[in-house]
């Protein structure tokens, strides 16, 4: 991803029209996986550059976004971080409907987290 020297892909962009007046293209991304595998930590690292290995459990889903330059054009990533607990699984289809990208996460030290995918 091209950018302004930002090591995280240019997320420090100014106003949406700052790249030649082009409105950012929006891409819906959903994070899926079992509880406590690091979905929220991954999303937070992408959005803010900060990695927190221990975060609160997500309830339902959390929404984050970040605009980055891709080939010189702004792309706004709309990130839905879904809860991994069993009681929220029935809600997942509502969050990933219309997504252009899914990131599935699992804990390599816990085979059951892979089986849940």
C-alpha cells in the first residue's frame, strides 16, 4: 500500500477529498473466529497502530474504519469485528452480509479454535 510514509499504509490521511477530490472507495471487511483468538487486537493494530494482546471480549460486533491509499487512491476499510462467543454466532451472518473480505483468525495453540471456523 502506498502512503505518506506512515508504516501502517497511510491511515493518517486528511479529509476524504484529499486525494485529488476522489471520494474513498469503501470495502467492508469482517473478522471471524472463535473467542479470544486476537481478532480485536488485529483490527486495533490495523486501525491505530497499537497492539493490545489483552482486550475486552467483543459483545455482538465492534465497528472500526480506516482510510488508506492504495495505488494512490483512497480506500476506506469498514471493519466489523465479530464476537467469537457461541451465544453470538447466530448474529455473524448479519455482520458479514455484503462483505468484500473476510479475515478468519484462530489460535495456533488451540486446535478447537480452528475447528470452530
